[in-house]
C-alpha cells in the first residue's frame, strides 16, 4: 500500500472425490499478460489494485510522546480511505506495546 497499489493473489487447494489433490492460483481477468507461472495452461496473474490519490498509506516511523513537540503523535496518512484497520506497535525488542482496531460504520 505504501507504493500506491495493492497486489492480491489467492491459492486454493482441495482434494477431489478420488482423493487427488488439486489447486489453482487466482487470475486477474483485466491483466492481458496471462502469465502461467505453474505452466498448467491457466493464467495466474495477481490482481493489482491501484489506490486513489490521497489513499496511499504513509506512517511516520518514530514516536516519542515525551511532550517536547517532536514526534509526540503518531500520524498515519491515508488511513481514512479504508473501512477497517488494525494497528499494532512494537518496541525495538519486538514486544507489542499498543494495539487497536478501528471499524467504520457506513450507513
């Protein structure tokens, strides 16, 4: 999302009635390149969704809420474009120090 787009690809795996394992990778019907990565005759292009201007996620990477006026607040620009979000903050040792879930109700 920081690059202005989201790439999505799904892989589905199942077992048929003869106990044979089958799988397929999703394809973007709008991508005419039709790359067949696993050479099974079925294209496997990932779906690329370009984000609208102003919806690019930009996070300042330092927060020090000590009241000195420098990096006292966490700003995540572009977050308002998305209906639900989960934020987790970890310290330098990998310990989670904050988490929240934000859900917008659309009427």
